[in-house]
């Protein structure tokens, strides 16, 4: 169903203005799907609230709202700056700071721990060399173990074949067996 721009704008004002309603509550009142109302609200955030096209092709081409960065989108340098900046704030300022940046306290704590871990482990080149040497030794031992397992399997197969041959043709060293006995 197509809705006029005026209707879309009125719904957006009801969802954003004073005494704003949620998209699901408004959906029940005006009998418009909640997903449609939510989509209008997202679209309105990206540009002018009066710029809704009336055909589907233009509607889908509208720019989507570019929200705050997700925690995974921050660069390491930005994370460091945020952690340092947040460290100097008190609880009330920190809450406002986090809301403004679109983050949670857990993100800052996780980034701080990652940085500390990087600093502690970053300067231990001796440990890195030891780990590399141990990994190399483990690979060599595993390679040798595989080689010995293959040799053992081959030897076991040869013993089984030898036993089968002896059962079929008999033992060459046994003078009582065989067709040459007189």
C-alpha cells in the first residue's frame, strides 16, 4: 500500500516528537505494519523528513541513516584515545561520554585489557623465541612419531602376511611337512 508523504511525516512526528510512541504501539493505532513505521523512521534520520518519494524504486534508493560507529569499527588508535579519555572522567561524565559515542562500559574495559595484554606480551621477545622453538620442536616430534607409526603399521602388515603364507605353504625349515618327504 502506498502512503502519502504527509502521512509518513505525521507518523514520524508521532514517533519522535513529545510524548513519542513506539513503532509497535503506533502500528496498532493506525493499522500500518510496525516494520514499515520503523523503516520510515530510519529513513527520516538520514535526510530531510519531507523527502519521501512515492514510488518504490526511489524509496529503496534513499540513503540509510549512518549511525554511530559499532565497537568493531573503531581503529586501535581511536580505541586507545577513547580509553585514555574515559579514564579521566567521573561516573556521570563517563555515562554521558559513552552514550555520545554509542558504546558500553564493557567495550572500554575490554579494550583496556587488550591494550594491557599487548603491552605485557609485546616486549617479551625472549618468550616469543622460546614459544617458536617449542612449536618447532613439537612439529619435529610429531613428524617423527608419524613416520614411526607408518613403519610400525608396515611391519605389522608384513608379519600378518608372513603368517598367512606359512599357513598356506607351510614352513620351509620344517622337514616333516611338504611333498618332498620320503
